[in-house]
């Protein structure tokens, strides 16, 4: 073979390789093929030092296969250890991977997870990713005989751009976002310092918008120094005198030009706050908080807030408290009132006082034996009494646990919250990616350390 022929063959091979590589490049997605981007930074509740922070995300590489679902077949026969791959390639005995058929125009397409290791080039050490999306080429040069051949139909795509949403807290009524062709974006004008923001991203392609990924919340700095002089008293946002929710949301503002590391919230039926069993904290500069469990109905509560921070030498520094405010819960239409003619209940032994007229309701307090307790009402069956304990605590006590004095036949029937019905939600708590939505769902709470919605 002369030199010209060798050069011709080398050029021909290189052009062939380039053509094959271009065939495997992702094509623009149709709107139906778009998936949600994966948000990277800022992390949830992160405090950023820049007023023009870089918001970054990544778009998962996806392969799409047609339905119905093929099955993974080992070379030796039988069911094998891998099981089936939904919408993925079928492995059958052979020597070289081949392409079964072209992708049908318009789909149908489905994301294909490929959680397997391939013992031969070029798949020698492919790991199983947390989001297992792979793009597999149609074929490649055989470097050695393979025990399987691929028979499958796939398509891959990439979005043409992204739509970024950026909103200012606490109302999140504006939109400071924009569009970009990259997987990162920064606001064109500086953000406000010491302010809460939330952001999210959606891929766009073919004139359509894909699933929205968000929201994540972050704060612009700076953080306050952890000294008594740096921490200020928060300003509470008053609640109505009566609230019709047993899980009210408490909000406040911080008057300084910096952000504290977190807040402590005291909530009690006692204005002196000797009982702190209902108190809690945010663990971050978030200026909203709510009790973990339902409060008692027809009860007055007092609350206050203080900024906190971790001291360099250890321990927590609590700043000055806000003013004390109060509110009353009134879920039922009319709260029972105490009159001189109310009958009374005397527990024979220490008796549990609960949130509702059943032992399945949560325990609120224990009524000491022998004390005289005013009765405000009863349930329809008359086997539970609605009573008022010390500290203005209203709760239910079983009639069988003591004796009564006075006429109980004329007691009003008191409304109460029914026991919650357990429901199987598709996806469970993990389906909620927005902390505020997560907290609003009964039985769910937001785990800020792992940035996911969890079941209580």
C-alpha cells in the first residue's frame, strides 16, 4: 500500500469517526422530553456574601426509549441478577452491539435509568449515579469480542436554554429572574443586603417550558458578629386576637443591617414563659416559624423572639427579646365560657388530659388527683369532659377517671377536631421540594440539613 493510499485511508477513518461522534451529540429537546434541572448552589438557607450571586444547576443527561419495556437477558439464559430495565436496552447473546430500529417520530419517549456496570470498553467503570441517567451511543468499534450485543432504540436531547426565577422575600411577589443558555446565571443588578430570596429553574426548548425545579431559599449577607452589642431585638408581626388555626404561623422582622445565625421562639400559655415545652428555633436567618404540633383550642398563647448565635468559644448567645404578644386559638365556632354555675370534676387518680375526647389524641397535661377542675362542656356521648386546667389550658378528660359535682346534664356539647385520617399520597412527603409546601402538608416536615421533605 503506497503512501497516498495510507493517507486516504487515515482521512477516511477520521471523517467516519467525526461523523459517528456527531450522530451521538444530543439533539434539541421537544417540550415533552424536558426534565427538571438539578439545583446546585446556593444551598438551602445558605447565606451568600455576594449581592450578585451565581446560581448554578446541572441538567441530567437523559436517554429516552420507547414503550413497551424490554427485558434484560443474560448470555447464559435465565432471569439473571439485574432484573428488568424500564424502557432501557435489551441485552441478548452476541458479539457486537447493533441498532434494532430507528426512533419512531414523535416518541413515545420515557427516561431510561441504566444502573449497571459494563465489563467491556467503553463501559469499563461506569458508576450508578444518584440520578441514573446515561446517554448510550448506538455503537462503537469493538476492541474485543463482547459477550452481549445491545438491541435497543434510543434518543438523547438537550434543552435550548433555561428560565431562572428569582424572588424577594418575605412576600415573593416580584420576579428578578431571566433567561440563559448556560447552567449558571447571576442577577444583572445587585440584590438587597440581609434579605431572603428564593430561586428555581426550568429548561426551555422547542417553544415549551419543562418541569420547574425549585424552590431553594437563600439569604444575602452579611452575618452579624456574635457579640451582645451586635444582636438586636426582633420586631414581631402581630397576629389577630383570635386565630382559627391550631398551627398558626409566627413571623417577625429583624431591624439590623446584618443577619443573625438564627432565632429562638418562646411560645407558652404562661406570660412568664416558665414552661418552654412549646418553644423552638429556626437554626437559620428564616423569620417565620410555627409550632410542631397542634395547639389547644380556645386557649390564649404568648410568644416572643430573640436572635441567637454560636459563640466562638462555645455556647449560644441569646440576644435581647422582642416585646411579648398574645393570641387566642378559636377553631370551634363558639368557645365555652366559665360561669359560677359550672359543674366541676375531681380526678380520683392523676388523670391524663388530652387534645380530644379519645385516648388516641395527644396528651396535653396530667390533672392531679383531688383537685377541683371546672367543666366547660362535654362530647355527644357524655363520657368525656372539656375542662380548664391551671394556666388557662383547655383539654379533654375521661369521665371514668373521677367524680363530678353539680349538674352535668345541661353542659353544652363542645366541637372538637376529628382524628386525622391516614392517606397514602403518591410519592409521600418526599414528593414535596418546596419547604413551605412541605410544612403545609399534615404529617410532613422539612429536614433542612438534608434539604428534603420527611415524614413525621
